[in-house]
């Protein structure tokens, strides 16, 4: 019998000095933000696709079994590594409750860890072994209830749910979920396949079909809606989504293999995801891995990161301005209405949006 060895070791506690770069793009229109100031919080040989804001701490999950946080107040980076057998875990999803952070390995075996914010005590709370297992995203409704989703097994998306604060997770049987189309799956691009507002939950897909799955009751029942986002190819579809409230939402993505294609890759809804309309066709960014609403903007301001760089919209996504050309940012989250944290290939940065 093979003995599984599970160790959690402190990898690094690093004082980091910030490098600052100023990018400016003045629009002919009267945009709310016209430039950004970017501080490089840290650089490393790392790939980060999931971050979560915990007051002054920015938790991240990454490749090579690594996770940690950057403290914005002290400019200190704490990092740890989970060692299980000889596996090189790739954490592309993370989420949090008041007391814990959760990390989910993307592929077989699916390993979900609960990490205490207080003392870094780490516990394996879910494991799934299957040749097709591939988890893409994870979020919590509240301190007790959370959800993670992954690519289909047995003709349905993989959906696991916790109702006890993340201590136990149960997979919803495939026959209790909506059937997916052949070749329909999801992309673990930025941990934004799942969006939660109150009890409302949206999951986005791509590949042969680009659709939005919706639950009004925390994952107990589901409906599915078609979208006009480009689809039909393995690497096309919806890569990211965000909702400003229960009605106004935005989806983006496109064709990963045609990163400059800026049509059929952005759509908006005003009815909670039932109907979607393409927006800003042949304008703005191409392939995008993450889109987010700017807080306290009444649903008017959005940002995106991806192959085209950092883009900003002040009018609900109808027009876009490039504020930075960096193609190596995968994910972005706002700390407040003027400050965001972005991460991706080999770095984490802080972005200040200025008028």
C-alpha cells in the first residue's frame, strides 16, 4: 500500500520593495479614469490565476504547490508549499470564509485544502480521482456554504458544494444537473467561472457551447441560457464573468488561439443572465482572461486583463481604453473603487486608477 505523505512547509517570508511604473492613456472621451500607476509588489518564477482580497492581505494560489499572501500594509510576502507525494499541484482556484482560505488543485487528483488564516493549519477536505477531473473555479456564498465547479464528467459539469464551512464537500450527482453539450467545458483562466450575488449563482462555459448556468437557490436547482459569445472550438467561449448586482452582468473571453480577435468576445445582460447581447464589436480588447466591475460605479465601469493588456470602460462596456499593454496578467480584483490587485505570469502588481 502506498503511503501518502502530507507536509506543509514554510517556503519564504520575504520583505519586498515595490517597483513603480506609470502608464497614461488620455481618451478623447471624458473617461472617469485616464491613467494608472502600477506598483510591482513581487516578482518570482510563478503563475498566479487566483487571488482573493482579505482586508490588507491578498491571498494567492499558484503552480508548483504554492500559496500565500501579500500584506499591503507591511509589504511582506508570506508563502507556503503543500507537499503531497511527488505531485506538483496547480492551484487555480481559491476562496475564503472569515476564518479560512480554500485552495483547489486544477487536475487529477482534485485536491481541496482548507487553510486556517490564524495559524496556517492545513487540512485536505475533498479528493476526487478521475481521468477527466479538472476543476476551474470556487466561491463561497457565506461562511458556511460554498461551491466549486469543473469540467464535465458523465455529461454534466462537475459541481461540489459545502454547507458546513468547507469541512466536507459533496458532489452533485450528474443526473441532478443540466446536461451539457458534447465538447462543452470551462476554462481555469482567472477563477471567475463562478459569480455569486446573494443567493444567485452563475457558472459560465465554453468550447462547443458558450452558455450561462444559473441557480437562484445556492446551487440546488439550475437553468441554462445561451449566449452569442464565439463558440464551437475547443479554445473558444466564455473565460470570465462578473455581475454588478442580480441583474447586470458581463461575460468575456473569445478565442484563445486568436488573441487579437475583438468581436464575439464581449456580452452584457440586464435581466440576470437570461438574455445576452454582444457589445463593443470590433472595438477594445481581444481575448480576455478576467473581467471585473469597478466597485461603487453603478455598473458603469469595468476593467479587463488578458492578451491585449489592461482595458477600462466607463460606460458599461460600450467603449474601452487600453491603460497598460501588459499581456501577462491573468486575474484582477478590486481592493476599493480606485485600487486593484492583478497577478499572472511571474508577478503580482497593485494598480491605482487615476483621473
